[in-house]
C-alpha cells in the first residue's frame, strides 16, 4: 500500500481478506494501536513462533498466528478482536474491531494489498497483544502485553 494508510484503506483491505468489520475504537480497554505496536516491537519480546521464509511461509505464518492467538485467548466469544495493519499513519488511526474469517486465507491477501504480512491485534480486554512481524529471514508471531511496557 503506497502512501499514508487511511481509514477507508484499512477497512477495504480487511474486508477483501474476509474479515467481518464490526466497528472502530480509539482503544481496546485502554490500549491504543500505537501502544500495541510498540509493545510488539520491543527488543525484549521473544517470538512465540518463528517461521522460516520459503515457498509456503505466508500460509504457515497464518496457521501459526491463528493457533497462537487462540491459545493466548485473543478472541472474544464471537471470534472477534481489534486489528491494526501496518503502514505510514496506521498507528494513529482507531482499531478495527473485526471477526476473523472462518477459513485460513487472510494473510496472502493482506500481503498482496499492503506488501507485508505485518499486523498487530489485541483482545477486547486489552490483553494479550498478538502480532506478526516480517524479518529478513523469517516471520515472527509474538505475544505480549501493552500494559507491561
């Protein structure tokens, strides 16, 4: 995605990826997108899962994120969480409250539309933060808390 990320861009990308958009929120129980991004990018955060880059790395990364997010209790009883895609200006926009697509398929579309697999998500309760980052040789799934940073 070239240029500054807008509210309309984010919604269009997430809808194209199969998410059901439920609304927006400035924060999730006190956690802003910027706070979650900073927490996930903190040098002391150890990745929960590392996915070596290869032929099916995007699909393996989505599977790892889904399993990690489920195990960390990211989703509410309706299968929803708050999401922020990356890009210039994205951290200053409100969270997108969305329900995850039922079948695994969103990360390839996110990469196609934004040029990266990176995004951050937080539970409606504000904890945990579960994010995907793209490094030189691997993708990483991290679980952290913005409240501890």
